C-alpha cells in the first residue's frame, strides 16, 4: 500500500514552514540597510503569519480522527509532519548564519529570500507525491500559488535594487 499524508498533515507541515519563514524574514529585515527592503521583508513576515493562520483554518476543516501521521494499513509510517517540515528550506534553523550576515547587502538578502521561496515551492511540489490525488493535491497547489506570489514580489524588488 502507498503511504500518503492527509490534507490535515500537509497543512500541519505548511504551518511549521510558515513559522520558520516568519523567523527568516524578521532576521533578514534586521540586517537590511534600505528602509524599503526592510519594510517589504517585514511585510513578507506578516504574510507568513497570515498564511499560517489560513493553513490552521484549512487544517481544522480536514481533521481525520483516529488516523496517525502518514499511516497505512500495513503499519508503515511516513515521518511525522513536524519532522517533515524540518526538511523544508525554512527548516528547523530558519536563519542560518551562512545565509544572512550583517555585511550582506540588500541584494544579497533578497537573492537568499528568492532562493528560499523557490526551494519552498519545490518542497511542496515534492510533497504532492505523498498526498492522494485529487482535492488534497489541489490544496497543495493553493499553497504553491501563495508562495509564487512571494517570489514575484521579491524579484520585482530585486530588479529595482540591481
């Protein structure tokens, strides 16, 4: 039997990824020298907070009593959703020192942010293979569309700073 995550578990993963993204954008804003860049990074942090709340509401609408994380009738299991979120780009340590340092320019910070958002989209695309086809995969597509909006905003800002 194929192991799959439920929509509930996918939203649990998404919530943690958003919490980690919030930490990253706040840290990036602290080192941004340009006030416009700082404002946009703080806005992105706020969007991550709003996304987390949206995903929490969506998760509540998909509760599956009695089902454990990523379980199958055979007893095999997938990693716990919170552990899976730790594999995402905005992982357990959302702002590693090697990504953001005080000497980074605004362009450096924005490039890291764009890369992280693209990697997040790739993570969610990969996660789709662990979700039953149909409506639940469509919910991941909704998450991906939101992340794509972040990329668009960041790339516009990056083009202005080049």
